[in-house]
């Protein structure tokens, strides 16, 4: 994304995926204890440490929505990084809209 941030291709793809909604870091097709699930969870934790993702936690105002145990959401900072990357590349696609 930004050269100063230095994100890998996997991290960029995960941020793009987070635009659509909560990212479940342990996908159903993966073994929950397997290497692929651990690697994906590590990427989510790294992005959360940078402030680009945050852990989804059940809250009373969400009207019964229960996030998966390893779900992460895009933060405002993460949204701006994805937006600036799309503008820098001149990528045409659906407009970016905040969901919260």
C-alpha cells in the first residue's frame, strides 16, 4: 500500500477482503489448527497491531449479531490506507463506502 507502511501482498489482500465485511481469520475450509489458519491469523494480528484491523467483539447494540471467534473488522485507518492505495493505482471499481 504505502511504501512507508510496507505491507505484504497477503496483508493487502486481507485488507481488500475486509472492505466487504468482517474477516474471519480461520476460514471454514481451513483446519482450525493447521498451518494455513495460523498464518492467516498471524496476518490479522499483525494488521491489528498496526491499527488497520480491530477485533470484532459482540456488543449489546449489535442486535444479536455474534461475530465468529476470530473475526476482525477494518478500522478507519485501514479504510484510508485501502482508499489511498486504490486512488494511487488508479483502480476503477465499485465506490468505497464505510459500513459503520
